[in-house]
C-alpha cells in the first residue's frame, strides 16, 4: 500500500470529492428528472423559514410603506387623481361604442366560465438559489392538489408551469427560464409558434418565417397546443423584431410582471384540452372548464377566423 | 488551547482564525436563506452569490484546504438543492468545492486581511467559480453558455464590493 504524503492529503481529498460529485452529476443526467430525495429534504427543511421570512418581510414592508415612507404620498395622490380622471374619460369613450359593449358581454361570459375551473391561489415564498435559472417556490404543494406540469398564471397572463412538487411546496419554472416554453399565437395574424425564455426579461418567439408580417406591439396569446395552458391567455407583446435566418428573431415583453410576483393562480388541471370541443362550445355552458371556455378574443374574431401555423 | 495561531511560511506569519461554535453553520444557513428569500422582493439581489462569498471567506480565514473544500462542497450542494430543475445536484457543489480548496490554499500562503486583497481575491474567485460552472455546463450538460457576459462582469464587481463589507462583518464571528 502506497502511503499518501500528508501535504498532499487535501489535494487527494479535493480530487476524490470532485470526482464523486461528477459521478453523481452523471447519474442524474442519465435519469429522468423526477424529484430527487435530497431536493425534497432540503426544500422541506428550508421552506418553513422561507414562509416565516416572506411573512416577516411583508409585514416590515407594510409597516414601512404605511407609516414611514409617506414622503411621496401627496405627489402620488395627485398623480393618481390625474390618472383616475383620464381613466374615467377612457371608460366613457369605451362605453359609447357598441362593439365594446359586445366585447364586455362576452368577457362576462368568459369570466363566468372561469368560475368553474379548478384553480388555486398561491403565494410566492422564495426564488431560485442561483441566478442562472428562473424559478419560484409557492406555498402550496401536493397536499393542495398541485401536480407537475400544471399551468401557473396571474390575471395579467401566463407565468410558467409547475416543475417540481413537494408535500407543502411547489416549484414554478418561469416563462423567462431558457428551458421554459409555451405554445403561442400572434393575435392579428394567427401565426402559431412556441414562445420560450432566454434567461433574461424578454421572451423569445421562434419559428416565425421572415415572410410573415409581424408588428411591434402585437399581442401574443396561448395557442392551447402545448396541452398545458388553455387558448387565449395573454403571453406577451412583441417588443423587438429582427430578420434572421431562416426565421425572424422576435422578442416579447411578458404580459405578467414576472419580476415582482407575489400571488399567482395554479390551474389545477393537467387534462388534455379538447380544442375541437372548445371551438364549438356554447359560451354559456357554466360547467365548462377553462380550457373549453370560448375565449373573448376568439369570439370577437370569429368571422375572420383562420389559423396559420409557422413551419419550424 | 489557542484560538488563533500562526503558520510560518518562510518569514511570513499568517494567522489561522477560529470561529465561535456554530457560527459557520448559522452563517451558512442564513446565507442560503437570504439567497432564496430576498430575490422574491428585490430581483436584482440574485446578482449576489452569498454562498460563494461565505465559501471564500471561511476558506481564506480557516486556511485548511480539507475543511475549506468540504465546507465549499456542503454550501454548493445546498445551493444546488434549492436551485431550478435544470441545475443538477453537484453543479455548484463542484465549483464551490474547488473554490473552498483554492481559497484555503491561498489563505495559507498570503495575508488576506486587507480589504484590497479581499476585493481582488473575490473578483478572481468569482471568475474562477463562473468558469467552472460554465465548463461543467458545457462539458457535462451540453448546455452552451457564453464564457463572458456583461452580467458576469457586473456580478464580479458587485460581489467583490459586498464581499469586502460582508467579510468585515464576519470577522466579528472570530474568537479573539
């Protein structure tokens, strides 16, 4: 047996530990990414503190904002009064338009249909421990009926999907993560293409041919083709367009404010969506799940409805 | 037992510091907790890598490569466990193991108490850490990552500045 000189012991230890971790890494890469026990243990041990921390920080911020940080209150009040007046004018204009009245009526139908959809409100309690991945932890988990691949939204739009679940906690992969993706569609042209993250605030829309016409500011909604999100949920707005080879390079501003999420809604359904049924469904059917509800935007465009799928 | 003793490397006298009982464990838990809790309210905080700063600090102070690399491994694996699903367990573990070893080895040879030395070492270790992470991603995970971005440069500077002050704070945990 060859004795290891004591001055080299730490170097051998370093090599041993790194090799072990590399082997461990290799084992994980081969496996399907099911929940790992060490993650379950660590998340289970840390999240109680995150809950307390989230409540504590929220409380401190509340006290600070309501009792101390009032130096801008008068200015904010003036600004809000002006904004309120502008909004009232806009509201009056909208109410005078007949087609807007029609849109509001359909919106009401849509919202009524949403009432029957199994949804769960959840609070964001922590973020990813590294800056390379875009994930959040919610205060609801398997015990609340949350499962992997369920969609997560806010009233503003799509947030992401559940990537891991734990007994009382779950992890959301945000739309901005570079491994994230959602089936999407441009509202005006009905061009369908996946939208994914790029690890930065803007999203990326792939596979839109250079010949297709896309305008800055055009809205992008879910297409329902990913079988996670129902159709017509807002995804984002076109912010940048460049010609690429062979597809356009389109960047989107997310509809939901993904940088300051506090409360989200989890769609408690991973059932495949019946799109055919959705197309023909009576919007007044109150028992319809969200995926089958006839969306407002779709209903509005029905006479010119045609769908064009981009070729990847 | 002496809590602080000296390594004699030629003519240089370098102190090896010990810390109050449980302070390393508590500091690690607090760092990992803050790393996950604060970005929820202040997303820019994610630019900081508190677990890395702790690995560097305790490595430089303890000056024992074996304990340095084991502490780095533990902190790295904790960070892996709380990261996103695309981060396999071991990615940050490997990087911080090596940083823990390097910091301890350098700490045993140089006087690293001066703020300028700490600033420079933190910038270097941040770069090495990111290099190891990117290398691991490229070689083992087949994830193409750019070697250098402005985000990384800003991250190195911010971490080094915060590190200088954090290290002064952590100095208070030392036994006199």
